């Protein structure tokens, strides 16, 4: 989807996505749970949330079960990912994806979405990167990728059922709205400034090498 460079972020449609997987290796691990929360006109549209389970071809790794709690028995009746993700692919149309540590969603969902005639766009919004951008706007160092719960706590946003796709998607949606609103106060008002936050952080790092950084106050 292509939007004019100066489209205000509040005028755009977003889809906040979260997945749980059998592990973190996209070459051998699989999606087992997903949720997607739409945002329209700067508001969460909870009634249009889609979520579901997907049955993997291999059992979830024990270390992943410790995180999300989804066991082989919990997934036995779920459809395979190619079928389970159809509602997500349909919801993606015309929306800008938002995710936290978005490389996970890109790596695991990209192949499925392409197979379903959709795609994971090249330019997306990553709330972990937006947090770094906000920190630099506040004359702080880029903290790097921080856990979703840490950012939510720093913003005063409640964390809903961590490591459950529906809970993390809702938390990410609220974090996104809080971050976008704070960045708006710093003149970051367009879709392009949000989807291009990674490039802005790289530029900041070039102008603020570690040895020359001075903290305000």
C-alpha cells in the first residue's frame, strides 16, 4: 500500500499484529497463535480484532511452551497455518502493519501472507524502534530494543496477558498510540516519520557517536 509522504498518521489505517511461535528460527519454527487489532483514526477498533490458533507440523519447543504455554494438545484441533491465517490476510488489506520487534512477524508471517495473495510491506511500524526515537527526541540515548512490558510500564500503559497473542497485540496497540501521540508533540506527525523511524535512529547515531553524546540536565 502506498500513501502520500505527508499523510498524517491519524488519517491512516493500521493493523497491530502479534504472533506466538514454536521457536525463534523462521527456517524450522512455525506460527501457532496470532492476533491482529485494527486502528482507525487514532483509535483501537477492538470489535474487529481477529485471532486464532494454528496447528504446527512439529511440536512446540519446550522453551517456547514455558513462555506462551501452548502445548501440542492445545493445538491439535486447530487448522494449519495456511488456513488459520486467512482472516489475518484479509484484514491486512489497506492497512499499515504495526508490531513490536517486528522482525519476528515479518519472518514468520511473510511467506504465509504471500501464499494467500497478501504481503508484509517493506515499510512497517515497529514500536520498539518508535520507543528509541522518542528517547532520542527527549535528548536521551537510544536504549535499543526493549521488552514490550518495559515500554508499556514507562508509558503508563497496562500490559494485557503477556505472551498471549491477543494480550500482546492489545498492549502493542496501546503502546503504539501512546508513542505516536508523544512523537506528535515533537513534530513527528506523518505516516512516513513512523514507518521510517529506523532510518531516523541511524541518522541520530551518526551524529551522536558514543564518545560525543551529552545528556541534557
